[in-house]
């Protein structure tokens, strides 16, 4: 922003409101700070009236053909990963994202490749999501008629998707990229912990040829965030159990809550043969994803597994987020100390390495920030009140598991990795409506690939199939 000094975020530290007509610098702004407390730029804040105006602009913007949107998504993925966008190199983006979010810089670097892959796969993903036999509105654009006189037509349930984005991991923004492929216009309210990822995505999309009316970046206060969802046709929000409960009865808002992903080890395997997969599932990408394992159910020797897992994760280095070998999240020191106290009070008696002092759960980096160290607990079973706890760093509860007629104690689970067992057990897990993704064998819980569902397919929420017939159709229904 003109007139403001360079900060830790660099000369382009100001984050503007991005509307179809271009960037807008709001009179109401807030200072972004990095994990050390130093200024890292300014964030323009959109008031509710502006949010409504921008979403109305998006509705009124001309529609762009599907082939052009898909081409833009493919191009944007490559641009996001490799290009200098409005003066921001990929490396500068990665460091800005790391310094403010506190995630290791390697997380943002891996996200570059993930976005590129998702862009290249956008057309195939869209084709895989469309119900067999259904045609899209774009397919009817030229003739206005189905080839057979009647057909199921796949249509959007609205025009604008409002997204209240999280700040726990930059790859969560891949979810709304899929909505663009479906023809939605997407308005994103970014997290203050990571406004850089959605801004870079918007820059890449517009340079790649996506019509400006399809995207908007709407930073705003916590109190006004709901306006983004209220004025949109559909909403995608992220948060804890309170957020999920708030929108539980809404048919137009999809709430993505805690993942509570898990690993299940049956008695026919030794945990020693799978410790790499278990540790990676808990601590991969700093352990902050909803797909990271926060519980391990073990039939044989759970105490031994917990001790070995704690020892393995204790070897992860405590480094600043911008260090190339950083592996753990960093938080402002006061926030880290508060988290450590909460962990000590809640599960201190269950720590696999002994209760310890609160200070042992963090590492003070001496610059106003601290590393959040991994925590492994041993609980007496899945009915323990702290089973299912999720924390913003590598954390897992190890509990004993006993086989029965059906998998017991798993509850709501975003991703489950089954180590051992037989095909019958795995089929039961696949059939369980509370388990959203099932892996069998040495597959980390966080594993994914473009085109595969995350928590179901976004198209299940955003699209519907209708009948379209043109006469004469005959009397075969009489």
C-alpha cells in the first residue's frame, strides 16, 4: 500500500478487497502480524454493505463458457506454482505464508505443487463428478435440446458460493477451486492467519483468463463474516464443533468441522512394522490438517506404541517457521504458553513421556514466538472424555481396541487408515457412514489425490440433477 513501510511481508504486504471491478483499499484496516508479533502488512476490511454489493456484482457478471473456465483453472495452477504475480514470486509467497501462519515453509512449498496438480486435473475431476448419463447446461447451450428429446440435466443449486476460509493449512483452498469448475462464482473471506494463499490464487486465476466476475476476496471482521454466507446462495464454512452445530440444520451451508482422523491397528500386525506410517499420519505437514491422525486404536501393546511414537516425534526439530527444515507449527509465545497450560490441565496425567512442566510442551525461540511440540497421550479407551480431542499441532491419543462384530469406538472420522485386519473389517469401515475415507495398509491418513472426495464431493452439495424434456416425447409413461 502506497506510503507504508516495508514489513516482514515485503513491499506488497497490503491485502486489499478484491472485487470484480478491481482491488479496493478499505478505510477500515487492520495490521497483520507474524508469529513474533512484528507487523506483516495491512488487511483491508470489507463492511457488510460492500460485501453485499460485491456479491451482487458477481451475480450480474456475464457467464463464461465451461471450456474457458477449465482452461483458466489449468493455467492458474501452473501460474500459482511458478509465476511472479503482481511482484510476488513463489518463494516470497511461501515465506509470507509461513511467517504469518506459523506453518513450516515446506507446507506452502508443497501446496504450490498441489495447486498445480489440481488445476491440471480440473477437467477430469469435473467429468468424474457428473452423474452418469446427465448432461450439463453447457452441453445444451448450442441447441437448447437434449439429443434424445429428454435427459437428466446437471445444474447448480445457485450462482454464488460464499467461503469462510480457515487458516490451518493453505491446501484447504483447493475445495473452492472445484466450485469454479462447476460454474459457481466464489467469494472468499480469508483467515487473518493466511490471506496470502487466496490472494495468490485470485491473481493466478485472473491472469490465466478466468472472468473477473467469478472471484472475490472479502477480508472482514469476525462479526461481519456471516454476511459473506448470508448474501451468497450456498456457503462453505470451516470451524470447530460449535460451527458444525450452528449450521447442522442448514440446507444451504456446508460446515467442515474437526476431522478426528484415526489409525486402527489390529492384532495380526505389529505396530513396530508401521511406525513410520503412524508417525507420518500424526505429524505430516506439522500435524495441523483435519486429515492428520489424532487417535490411534491399537489391539496389541498400546502402551509400547505410545512410548515409541512419542520418542520418534520428540526427534523433530524446533525451528522458526521460515527455516527449510522446520517441521512443527510456531505460535506467538503467549499463545503457545496458554496452549501448553491447557494441555497440561486436560491431559497432563496421560502424557506418554510423563506429565512434565508446561514449558516442556513448547520451545521458546527467543524472538517472541515458540514451537508447539508433539504430544502423545495414553487413554483407557475411546469412551474417555478426551478421546477425539484435536489440537493445532501434532497430537494423538493412543487407546486399546478390542475386535467385535463391527468396528467400535471410531465415531465420526474423516480419514481412517487400517493396518492389518481382513477384507471384511475394511468393508465394514467403508460401509460406516461416519467414516468418510478409508485406507488399507501403509497409507498415511492425510493422503489424497485430485478427483477423489475429501469429505464427500463438493458437487454433492453444490449441484443437482433435473429432468429436461422437449416434445413430442411419446406416451411411454402412461
